[in-house]
C-alpha cells in the first residue's frame, strides 16, 4: 500500500535550489506552531536586548532593604521584590539578556569545537580516528552537569567568560559525531572521483562539499544547543556555581529565593516560566528546522 | 461469464481517486468486472495502471488521501463492500476475502513466530483457543508444502527463505477457507524456480478448497499458466477483457497487442526487445479521448475526440478501442505519435 | 552473547580509565591547589591534612601522583571526604542505593507513562488530543528539573499538604514505628520525589515512542495485520508496539544521564539522602574529593547502564538473538 500511494504523488517541478537558510525560514513560517514560537522567542530576545530601556528599575539597586524586601507581586513590582529589595521583574529582564547571551556564546564555542573535532577525526581516519572516538565516548559517558560540577568546583569565583567557555567545552560531543559521519561519507565518495582529484584540491573539494552538508545539522544543533545551555546555566546558578552574584540570571534569581521557597514563591515561579518558554520555543524552532532539512534529503 | 449463476464479486464503476496537493490522481477510473465462484481471473497491466489499487479497493484498504468515490459498487455475498461499516469489513478481511502481496520479505512481523501469525487469523475470526488455532495453523503450513511444519511454525520470519515466507502468507490467506483470494504479484519478488512452485501451489490449493482467485500481475506468463479469464488494464481503465485462450490468440486492443509482442520468446532470434514507446500519462491528467492514443500505432482523429467505450468484439470478449468500428485501420499502422513528436521513447 | 558482554565490559573499562584521567587532570589543572580550601583552612585537623597528603602524595611529582591515583581507584578508594570525615567511597556507598531507588522507580514510571501517552497520541493522530498531549509533553520537557521539583514541593507539601516536606523517613517518629508503618512512611516520603522525576523523564519517552510508532505504521506487516481483519487498536497494541518498543530500549541506556542529573536536583530539593544530595552539599563545602568521586561513580553508572540497555536490546529482538 505504501508503494501504491507513492506512485500517485504529484510529479511537481523540481524545487529550485535554495539556501538552507531560506529553506529553514520558509518551513518555520509555514506552520502555525513555529510562527508562534518565533514570535514569543523574539519578544524574549528583544526584552533582553533592550533591557536597559525597558527594565523599570536598576536590577542591582537595593533601595530599601528593610521596607521593600520580600514583597509579593504588586502593581509597583509586578514580579515582587527579593530579600535585598531588588525588583524581580527588572532582574528577570536582565536575566533574559545574560542567560540568552551565555547560551548563544557557549553554543558557538561548542559548534566550533564539535566541527573541528569531528572533521579532524573523520579526515584523519584509522588509528587517530578510533582513539578520538574513544575519548569522545568517555566524555559522553560523563553526564554534562556532573562534568561541569567537577570543573566548576575546582575553579571557584569564575568570571562569566570562563563560565561560557566551560559550558561550551562540554557541549560539542554529539555534533562532532555527526560531522565525523559526514566527513567519512565524503571521503569515501571522494575516492570515486579520485581520478579527478589532484593532491592539493582534495582539501578544497572537502571544503566545498563538506560545509553545505554541514549547515543543516549545525543549525539544528545550535538551536537545540542554546536551549540546553539555558537550562544548564540555570541549574548551575541555582547550585551556586554558575553566574556569580550579584549578576542577574534566571537561575540566580531562583537561588536567591531558595531559602524561603514557599514564602517567596514569585522568585521561583517567574524566572522559571521564562526559562520554560524560552526552551519550548527553541525546541519548536529546532524541530521545525530539523523537519525542513530532513525532508529535503 | 455464464448468466446462470450470480458472480461472487461484482464490481461496477469503481473509481478510486487520490486527492493530493498536486491534483486528483484518478488511479482507478470506472472499472467494472465480475469474478465467478471458483474462477481464476487475471488482471494484467504495467505499473501505475491501477491494478493494485483495484485490489486494495476491494478490501477497502485505501487510506487517505485516497478514497473510493461514491457511486462505486463492489457487491460481494449480497452486500455492497463500499458502504459496509468498519466492523463488517473487518469481518470479511482474512475471512471471506484475503490477500497475498508481492513482498514476502516484509509482510510478516519480524518479532512474532510464523505459527503465531498464521494462527492469529483463526483467533480473530473463529473463536478458537490458542492450541486449536495453532494446530490449524500448522496444518495449513503443511498444506502449502512447507516441510517439517511443526518446527517451522515456531521459527521467526527471518529464519525462512523468501519462497517459504510466501507459502506462509498463502497459508495465512487460506486459513478460513475464503471465497476469494486476491494475489497481487505473488511471485514477482521470488526466484524463477520458486515462482513456478508457488504458482502451482496456488492452482492446486484453489482446486482443493474451491476459492476464486484474482491474480494481479504484469507477467503474461503467469496469466497464461493460472487464469481462465483475463482483464487488461491501462491508465485506470479496463481496456480489454476475454477468456485467456481468446486473448492470446486474438488480442484486440493495441495495448494488449503490444504487451504480447514485447514478450521475448525462447528460441526466437531477437536482437532487441520490442517495447511500447512512450509512457503512461500522469493519473492526475488523463487525456480526453483514448488514453493510449499517443502510443498507439493505429490511432486517428476519432481517438482524440471520443473516449472509446467497451465494444463487444467477440464471445465474452470486449475491447476499449475504436478499431472495433473501423477494423480496416489495423492494416495501416503508423509510427506512434510519441515517437513522431520527439517525446522520449520508453 | 557472552563474548559480546565481555567486549563491552572491556570497552567500558577503557572508558572509565579515560574518565579517571580526565578527573585527574581536572584536579591538577585547577588554579592553585584544589585542596587549598582544605590545606589552608585552619579549622581542618592535622589528621585530615596528613591523610590527604599521604593519599594523594601532594608533594610528589605528577606522574607518580597519577599512578597512585589510578592504583587507588582500581582498589575502589576514592580519597577522603573531609566534610563527612569519612572515606569518599563510604559516603557514596551509603548514598548510592537511595539514588538508585529513585532512578529505578522513575525509569519504570517514565517509560510506562511515556509509552501510554504515545499510544494515545498515535491512536488519535492528528486530533486535538494528539496536539494537546504534544504541547503538554513539550512543556514538561522544557522545564528545568529543579524548577518542577520546587513547584511540586510548593504545591503538594505547602499549599496542599499531601506529602512530607523532605527526607527519606520521618526524622522523629520513624524509629518508633512498627514494620508496616515504617514501610508506609518510606513510601510516603518516596512518592513525591519519585513522581517528580518520573514526570520529568516521561516526555522524552513519549516523543520517542510516538515517533517510533509512526515509523512502524506504514510497514508491510502492519498492512498484513489489517488484512487479517484486526481492529486498528489491536494492530497498534499488538503488532506496532512490539516493534516500536525496540528503539525505545536504546532510550533506556540514553536516559541514564538525564535521570542521574535529574535525581541530583530532586534530592537537593526534597532532601532525599542520595548521591546527588551528597555531591550538591559537597559543592557548598568545596569537598573536592567527594565531588570527583561522584563524577567517576556517575560515569561508571552511565556506562554500565548503557551496556545493560544494549544487552536488553539484543535479548528483545529475535533477529539478533539467534546470533
């Protein structure tokens, strides 16, 4: 039956060769769920980007540590205040900025490492490849959070830059496997045209053929990667080894309220909701992109 | 077709259309024929002519975006299959009408034993216990010529060869002694030597159990060996229907002619295979007039203007070709239009 | 099968060796002395400092320290936890069973729940039910583990006091309870953490299983089942599911890391005395040997878990079992 209906699929004209970017954008715009996700994510990103302009208060300001601390949500403070009398809404908005920035930068680091490692392993082949893959397996066997805890406890009082680097250093494993697979496939295909390949141009062929095939998995990995890092950073900040105080990140805010979690429920609820929506939208977009690229191949 | 006994299955104006984004594909476009009790009827045609879709329609196995269009009728044992409820159609499947496909490799569930899968038919339709159903399954497997059936029944599909798997599927199809077995290219995926065995088996079992067989194939050899009456399909339509001997002796429709002509014969000196030039038109876009016109060596202007009906051209022999009314045109063949107009030949 | 197991265990040993090397590098690449928190802390007793110095050979050349380290690991010694004033392996050994209990229940629960949700979704694919369940699945999937735990704690221990606030047993009364009451007490304390972890892990299973089922449905043998006159529900549950369960088994191995890290947060928030709580507390006290021990133990668990899952897969697929 599956054979039969396939015979009757409409014979459409061959699709014009479009860039992966255009393909992805088109797919996202086509479905209602991904359009909505794009809008919501856009709002959050915009809020973070424009934080200095839209935050009602200075996120670090502690105006009245006696009278204005621990206030539940009100009109003056829609998300309440924290034990240091800081406005939680402002901190959440600045938190968007920081958490997303960390997410994007860390993912960039991961992508670079992942592509490099995978490409080298695939290109080198043989013993080098086998060894690199074993090391990769070892890294994969350590849960990412655990690895980060191990690293971050050894380096107390980390700067945000260092945090970004460490987050990036722990997130490239999956992508490198995919890249390695692509490189291997290409190497074998390349041997078929070995007659035409001259010594130096092999590298160029790899470059010219490799990158286009890599764009799709990279874009998908990037989108989903940012989501992972946002959650991870929140968790680490909650444990006290993420973003250092008094900077505002979503995880930090929750940690500030951790001692009195029932009394200061707004400190857990609102940052958490922002995390959930950011991650949800990133996931929806990532899946939509994966959909788009899989169908094309 | 004797007019005395009512046919087992009576299909009238069957239209199965697929409503896709690219248009409506009219896979089966007004097909009518009968199948008598105990008869073996063959449907022959190339891929895409609609023969498999016809078979699937009989058992209402068409899934969206495909649909049996209203107005189609499939009469079986006094009821119209097209309008039956879900539970009633399930009652027929595997029980009164069963089907065998061409892919024995993948038609069996890899995680259940062969015996379990055959026995399942009896557990669904008869109220048998596990043991009774199993015993009957083993009997059936032995009947289809599987040696050491008791042991084989406990094995998994991947442990059996292709030919044996097809026997299993035949056993499955015959478990409830159905009135009709639809065989869709049952031997295409098998080795030539096994093909002959399977066909023999089908013929023998048919005689023993008395079921009718609807044999769907593109292979004229199979038609010659097993069927008593043949239906030729092209582009979603019946283009010729006759008793098998008559069809081979006096094919009327140019397509049937072409099919016969393209069969290579052992013993004949032939350097090139004869092919029918051109390809089947797209099912979303059947041409008006005769659908075979562009590939036909006899066509003329009438063929473009009028879609030919089924003409009576002999005893129990119909053909959808205007040559029935202007037979002398057969003496003046010309290169088919596809070749003339430079469209790529097949 | 036995040869396969031996091979996998061999690979696992290599992996653990590499992990040990990585953790050793971590210990010594850190700025200053990772034990400076201990060594420079005037409150730490001389006994502890001497033990550490002897164990790690802190004044010996690096290669020698590495050999010592590996040697100790091979004997199951992971150093000294000064925050507990006990060997690390002792601390972890006491805590591990509690974490395993939590993970085991969550594993079974999340797979049961996830498969159930997937079946409902596929039986009604394309309907509102399907889309709603997908959305809910995604919502829970996107939650940070600790956030759901906090919300669960707020909702079911504070606002609606159904469950105890934390711990594994009642801190006061447990000793005085009879056997039956003690079991109930344990279960009552186990319920919310286990449920939370289950709900956190279920969406992944549901999404995977749904995709696996949809992959299987167009198969030829499903068509054969339909031809036999089975109902769609029977086809789904008997023929499709059995095949779609196979890829899920590999998910069992893959979900160990997530279950473990989830357990960390859950244990912290519910004060469940498992490995996670021990390590999270070790972060606060900078008890580095304990943290490192936890990392090694965690990766051993994950590796063994994936071997287990692979064995399960080979057992479950008749096509592989014959070989």
